[in-house]
C-alpha cells in the first residue's frame, strides 16, 4: 500500500450510527428538510396535532426492518447512503434508495486511507473493502477468537494517526 496521509475517524457530518432499543421495533425512514432519517417504529402518536414528519420508508425503497443502521456517503457523490439489515442502499439524489450490495449491518471508516469508506460487520466479523462503485469485497482477517459480538467502532485508539477497530 502506498504511503498516504493518515485520515482521522469520520466526523459526525460523515457518519451517524443509529442503534434501536429493540430488534423488534422495526425501522422507519423520515423525510426532514430533504434529508432521510431512520427511527424506531412508534406505537403511540408523537403529538395530538398534525404530524411534523412524512413517513417515506417504503416509498424511498427502504422496505426493511433493522435494529441498527449506518448512514454514510459510500460512493462520494454527496448523498448519504445506508448500510443495515443485511444490505447497502444507494441514495438516488435524495429521492429513493436502491439496494446495491449484500453486506451485514456494519460500522464504517476508511481503514486503508484510499478516500473510500469501508465497512466492518461485527455480526459476520468481516471487513469489506469499498471499490468506489458500491461493490464491497471481503478482506481476509486474522482468525478471531470465538465470541458473540454486540458491536464495533473505529477510532485512533493508539494515537498513531491511523484508524483502529474495536470489536466488543
């Protein structure tokens, strides 16, 4: 791998990981000022007046349920894509989403500093390299000890300027 400047972990603007309280609550997308957000299903009304949000989950192409999702621009087109519920969905200019890859729910970071955000699935314990065209190739990792992982996160934990992976 050629020498490249170290890249810090994604900023809040680049990455939002959403964890729902229960895998049984479902997943909904909401359109707010032109942006789409995931939220847990709500069985009671939020307010007694007209709703502030319009539910566009199914109309946007996100016909899934999940207990975790990662929102990040995976193809550097300026639109936030979604990784969750076993797949990756490309954001079609803020109008709809198209499922483009089968990747387990993941956390995202540019582990190889190539300018493209890669994915790590804690449930599959696999690292996926992003080719920039919404294709994700599994990367062979050292054998990990058997465990039941409940999550993972990226950060520069040892201060060397490169992103590290913590699996919990």
